[in-house]
C-alpha cells in the first residue's frame, strides 16, 4: 500500500514537521521532481534547478535533502542560500533554468514547513501541471536508476535580482521619503539592505526605518502575517513614532507586502490593486490588467479611468498567471496582497508593489491616505469575512434563493458573485477549510454596506 503524503496541496507543498514533512520526504520530493524533469528529454546533467529557503530553522536541512534528491535524479542544483520565494522565481527565469524550489512555510505556525515549485520560465507547478505526478512518484518511492548524478553548486543571485527590481521605477521621480519596513524577522531584510545600498549609490533620498529586521527562525515578535490585525501594531506604531510617509510589512517569504499610510492605518489589499493598476497604466497606455472576482468595482473603475482594459480571472496564483500569459497583461492583482507582473515572469512579488507606490506618492505629490481615501469612499468594503459552516453548498443555495431573483447579474467564475444597482457580493468556499468567504462592496454607501453584510452573514450562519 502506498504511503499517502498529506503535505501535497493543490498549489504547493505544506505540512506539519515530523510525519507530514521531514528530511526523508524532502529527499523523495527532490528525486520525484528531478525524475519528472529528466523524463521530459535532454541529456542527463543538462538541466539545473535553483533552490533556496526561508529563515525557519528546518529550511536549510530540508533544502539540503531536497537538493540531494534532485542531484541523485540526474539534475544539477544551484543553491542560492536564504531567500524569499520571489528570488527563486527570478533566478529560474533570469538564469534560464529547468525549475526552482523555495523551501518555506510563509506565514504558517512554527512547527510547519513547505515548498513552492516552478518549472521553466517560472511557470507554476500545481495539481494539473505536474504536482500530482511528483506526489505519485514520491509516494511510490521507487525511482529510476541514474548513471550520471547532478552536481551541486552555490552562488548568490541577489545583485541581478535587485538590479531588476530597480527597473520598475524612475529614480529621478522619487523625492525625500521616510519609510518604515517591517520584515517580521523573516527573509525580506537582506533585500531591503541591498536596495538601500542601490538607493544611496543613485542619490535617491529615502530613509528606511527598520523594524524586526534581522532574520530569526524563532520569530520572537510573532509569525509574520500582516493579514492578521494583531500582527500590524508594530508597523503602525513605528510609522506614527517616526512620522514616516508609509509603512510596509511582509510575510515570512515576502511574496506579499502590506501597506500602511502616513497615519499608520492599514490599507486593505483591494485598494492597492487600483493604485498599482494606475501606476502601470501611466507607463503602459491601454494595457490589460487582471483582477480577481471577489471585489471588482474599484479595480474596474480605476483601470477604465486610466485607459486600461480590466479582465477578471479566477482567484489563485496558478489561474492569475495563466490568464496573464493568455492576455499578455502587464499586471495582475488580488485583494489578498498577491501582485503579479509581466516583466517578473508573470510571478508575484512583495518588493515591486511598494517601489511603485513610493514612486506614485512622489509623482502625485499626495500622501498615501489621500490616494486611497477617495477610492475607499467610492467603493466601501468591510474586507473578507469568514464563516464556519456545516454545509457550504447548502448555505450558498440559500443565499442564491434569497437574492438571485433581484440580481442584475450572476457570475460563477469563482464561487458566486451577484451584482445589483448599488451593491454586489462574492461568496466562495475555502479550498482548505470548512469556511465560506464573503466579500461585499457598495457604490459609495457605507450604511448599505453594513446593512447588507449583516443581512448576508445572518443568512449564511443560520
């Protein structure tokens, strides 16, 4: 009987340390991924996979066993050290490699770890693009004999990555700024230090106030997950204490960044999508912008006002990246703070967004609170609200029965989205938990937002 590896999820590998994920399983994943790559043709030893790991104490040992498995399958391995996920995305594309793996558990608890895999051109490895085949081979644990093992090398790719980040902004546009940066003791700090050196060399007058900056796998200030309100206070306090122009906080592998205005107020990711769309459309007239279905009106409005073409995609990085490639879109944004960029191999980055927003602040000569205040007032939303339910499908059916008769439009791109004259909502099932996720917005009517949110939650939860 095959051993089931429960660490394999729909889009990545993630599990509790010990039984779900350990060094032996990491080795098998490496062998399986390597065997899949070798089976696709080419000379043994001609393919290279780049690997990196976050700051967790187990990431280095898991990465070493993963690398050993890859080498034993006949694939070369380039280890670029302690990295964020997007550094693996960049290296895979920039160095024209066969694939990449970041060992990370991002914002999961301390006793978890995981892996994010990409193929050539940093295309995602998910369930329907090879992840389930890797799972099958790793569970089988019977691998093909290899005559020529791969070689392991180590090198930094930080300089090329930081140089690429700088291409997204015009240094001459940036005036004097003071920015709070909170790495949460995760992997972002070394990139901020490298960007600071670039800024100083170019005479860009930006002062960085560094909070929880040093990498520490114990996470003494809590797991870095700024989506949780309790993880935002230190950034907010620092912005107010140092009278900063904006604050930035990252999750553990910094593929998401979260922004705070000059008053220390957290800005929902939904409104950042609009800001970034505007920033890109100022430099790419008429470009296509991808957005997700949960909250849409503000994004569509900003994109159309700036002469762009809004295109909706199903939620999730694999869907967004695929749609961006199909449409040749310059940017894609999700309200969950994942932002994707055509020139970044269509991958998500937690560094590019804040660079663009910093430049936009200077170009518009307005504080961040002013830039988002008008948009929040135009399309208010309470943010995503989760409800634990016994039967998600039954709850969705009840909602449809109640509202479908008066809806102007019903869309099923992701869950259900119902649209009315002055308000709309999206209701979707969680992929991983027994939850229903509600997102709602109105056309400038905060009281209606509160009323309809309460009305829907009572129906869903009862």
